[in-house]
C-alpha cells in the first residue's frame, strides 16, 4: 500500500468510526504506518492535524443532528465523544458560531465540513533532489522539550522564540531542529534545538546531550526563504517522494532539519539563497 492509499484508508476508517473512540494508534494502524510519520504526513498532505479533522467532522455531523432531530443535546454530545454539556457547547459554538440550543431554536444554517478526499497529482518531468547518505552516530548539545502532535504547529516555533529570547543562542545556535519519537507510537514527541556537541566542553545548565543513532538518511536539499520553502519541501516529500518511493521505507521515528548560519546570507533566513536540509532515516524496503 503506497502512502496516498494509506492516508485514504485512514480517512475511511475515521469516517466509519466518528461515533466511536478514535486513537491515533488505531488510525495509523489502518494506514500501515507509525503514528509518528502518519501524523506528519497527514498534516502535510491535508493541511490540518488528524485531531483537527476528527473534531471538525464530528462537530459538522453534530450540528446536523441538533438541527434535524429532537434528540437530547447531551445525548448527541456523548455520541460524538464529549463527556460534558459544557465542553460540547464550547466546541460547538466555536465551530458553528452559535450554541446548540440556540441553533435548534432558530432553525438556522449549520457549518458544513465535508469528508476529505485525497488526490495525489502526478507531475512528470520533475525529479526531487535526494541523496542517500550513511552517517555514523553523532551527539548533539541541545535544549529539548516534549510536545503533543496536536500543538506542534504553534508550540515548536514558540520554543525557538523562547530559546533565543532567553539568550540560548549563545550556547546553541540552532544548527539542527530534530523531532524524535523513538516508539513511533505515541501522541507526543521530543523536539531538540541542537548543535554538534564538543565532548571537551561542559554541558551548561538547562541543556542536555542526545545521541542520534547511525542511519542511512534520505537527504533533501532546500534553498530559499524560510519557513515557506522548507514547508513546501516537506509537502513535496509526503505528496510525491514517499508515494513514489518503492526502494526505501522509513526506518525510525526521527526527522532532522539542518540549518545554515543565517549570518552568512545577506537577508538571513529570508534570503533567496538560504540553504537547509531535511533528513529522513531510511532502510531498504
């Protein structure tokens, strides 16, 4: 099963079980993928997290039931995974712009959120730059923090801002941004803001060392202003390279981004020639 079909299978499973308990482990299992890479791929291809998709589909269907049936609102809430009227009312109001009771009383319109239909467009004549590189284990000096996948889109950039605002850039300049989920099966991952570690130097307070295991890495070069160019490359990897790659598969729950020194470019990370890389650990399929 290729990557695109894996995502389709996961969406079909979600749609069939919107009234049941859904865990990321169960959903990823339908895609024959680890939760680590499934969640990254889903977000890249679909433009939202798995949790966001499930919540919006449930609230869309709940709105229809509130409007078209006489069922108790608390029963509808519990059907769609909410364990209290308050939590359901808050989520419902954010989504539909009106409380369930007000919607039922007014008979107004509900916001619709249709099921996703994933389409992969094949474009001939273009090859993604990628090289396979064997690297020995290496150790980084880093500041680390654990995040939930659902919050990563805003929490990781905030982590970088906090790191530099606190003067952390004097110790770790941020040569790497590294995602690690060793089990590849949870709802959380560890993120490292890291530099190569000098074993002769002491580890300052607030920082730790972490060893990245030896792997063969699929290395994707990226040139252009950040973060837009890097985000576009990530989408291409998950929408083009992974679906088409039959020789290799993902080998571990690690994703490395290598950043150049922004001071070496006239416009820093906004420079048209700014260079970075994405590394994915792979093994022969």
